[in-house]
């Protein structure tokens, strides 16, 4: 009786990788994959002629990176720290709530978590998951703190609504929070100007670099804001 053929690990070219990723990440391009390689997030093997050969593990790493970048809004340097820890056999610290990693790089739990974060919510779902009342949501909409597209809200709206529910318990209403929206718009203007040279280029690699730079600058701005506020709080006589 003939023995079944034993196949080795699958080897993919960049076009086959794109085909596997395109369903979940429609905007994925070869340039973006090469950009992620340049940042050290994947390291495909190369043939003697220099052609890249991707493994199933490379594809899983790409899914991990792209999902966290898209749905958790994490900078690549943070994602790389997670991957480096996984490569060392460690469990990364400070993962976003609910995210689980396994030796497969992208576990079933992580896939479910990230899929849920990319979903759209109706107004009823937003109220249920945030605990916000109808008047509070109406106020958030009227003051421009949240918005919707064709009656559907995204993860940002959910985060804002949850925070505002808690702030309301401290006596802070949406009308008091308008300065945060104005500050966010000013911060985005700073980020937009900083990345304008890259963003003006139309190639996919430059667009990816611009998006990553924007995330890093935004993260630094939030750190600065937090430190300045904490400095004032530390001066309170409490």
C-alpha cells in the first residue's frame, strides 16, 4: 500500500499572501507588507535569487499586526514589543483588555475580540453596551462628541459614551466636555501637519508610513497631555 505523500510547510509568494489577507484587510498591498518587513515585524525567508518566501507563520504574524493596528489603534513599535515577547516564549504585558495570544500568534480568542471591535453598533446597542441614557446620547450627538454613519456607531463612539457615563456620575455633562473635542481637533491638526510630507505621496508604502507616524505622534501627545494634567493634580492639597 502506497504511503501518503508527506508535505512540508507551505511556502507562499507575496501575491498568495495578499490573496489570503484581502478578505479581512481589503486595502492590503505588497508595499504595505514590505513596509512591515522593513520595520522588523516579519522576516520571510529568501531564495538565493532574493525572492521572498512566506510561511503560514508569517501570514499569522501579519494578521496579528494588521488586526491590532486597525482595531486597537496601536503603534507598530508597541505591536513589535508584543511579537518580540512572544518570540521569546513570554506572555506580553499590558495587552489590550480581552486580547489573548497563543503560540499560533493569532488565537481564536484574539480573532473574536478583534472582530467584535471592528463591528458597527445601532443606537440601541450603543446604549446597552455603554450604559448611556437616551438623553445622554442625544447630548453627545448634539455637541459633536460622537457621530454616526447611516445610523451606525463605531468603537470610538462606544469608548466616548462609556467615558461620558462615568463622567456624568461626577457631575460632568456633555456641555462641559466640548473643550475636549476642540482640543482633539487641534491635536489632529498638529499630527496632520507633521505627517503631511509623507501623506502627500500616493504610494502605499508612504501612506503606511504616514499612518504609523500619525499613531506615534498621537500617542506622544496623549502622554504629554496626561503628564501635564497629573502635574496639576499633584499640586492639589488632598
